[in-house]
């Protein structure tokens, strides 16, 4: 009964619960509850609502420059490092993603939930003085889905190490996602199951060889940690935050992430 009433656009707000909510916030919620999809707010229209605009941070040159430099650094990393960081992007907590969310929103000039490659290319040319050709190559390397845009998951992966700490527990859960057969090592077959036959122009065997120090062509957890954290195999690091991390499924690393949370 309640669901049918909601579908008809008939609802009410209990004053005891909603009495202190601002008029602008209430207007925003009512627009989202519009049952007619043609009249309901689009993503861009939602961003333009007064209540949302009040909460958005204004573009900050330093934040944009910092994010652009991190994206540039990420695109120059070896393919296997980008594979690992892309997987880790799916495991980050809400607190960790919140640390870089504002920078993403500043670069999302159209407010449509993605960063357009053309816009980011212009930012890299004008804010961090990259040559146009290098900026163009960089942004296309960041486009993991071939959609001419950068999704939040791509952005999160690039922010790892520069803006988000790669803690031991983060590396451990990422290793588990790659170790699909629970053998205690990442093999070419298990990596292929997660990313496909190649990434960044390299096949899985080449990616494994970037990390593996043994002749068996497998990656152990200490090797993976040393590779992504820049430490010696067997070394330990102190996590900046230790919290349970879970992924309910193993995503393809070039799969689009959920939108900005």
C-alpha cells in the first residue's frame, strides 16, 4: 500500500522528524521524489539546486593542481601498479573516499558524475604546464572504460599513495581479490580471471613478472605489498587506520565504479 502511494507521488512529512529541515532541503527532496521520470531532476539539475550549491566547495587552485599532479603521476606508473591500485579503489572506506571527493567534484565541471577527458586535458595544460600532447596521452591512459571520461573509481585509484595511504590491510584485501583460487599466491590464471588477458598493453604474464621475484611466475602477498608500498619484501608498515574491509564481489579492474558517494 505504502509503495503504491509513493509511486503516485502522494506522501507527507512528519513535522516531528522534518520540522527542523530547511525549506531548500525539503524542495530538493520533493524534486527527487517526483514519480514522473521526465520531470524528475537529472544529475546536473540536482547539482544546480540551491541546497546542493550551498554545500559545495568552490574550486580551489591548490586542490585542483594537487589532484592533477596525482593523476599525471598515476598514468606514468607501471601497468601492474595501476592494476593493483584500481582494485584497491573498490575497497576504500567512506572516510577514505571522502578525503578526495571534493577534488573530484571540482574537476567534474559538468556535474554529471564523471570528469570529461577534454576538460582534464585542459586543466593539466594550464594548471601543471604539461605539453598538450603529453596531457592528451595521460588522460587517455586514465580512461579505463574507453568512455572518454574518468569515473570516480579511476580517480580514487590515482589518489592512492599521494592522497590516501596504502595500508597493510588495504593491500591484504586486494591480494585476496586477485588470489581467486585461494592458493596463497597470485598466478597468471587468477590474475587473468580478474583483469582479462591484458592491461596497459601488457599480457598477464608480463604483469606478473613486474612483481614476482621467483622463477615460478607467481606473486606472494609480501611481494605485492613491497611492490605497491615501495618497501622490501617481508617489511611491515603501520596502517594509518585499521578497519575491516570487504568486497562482495571481485570486479574487473576496468569496470566502472559506483558514482561519487
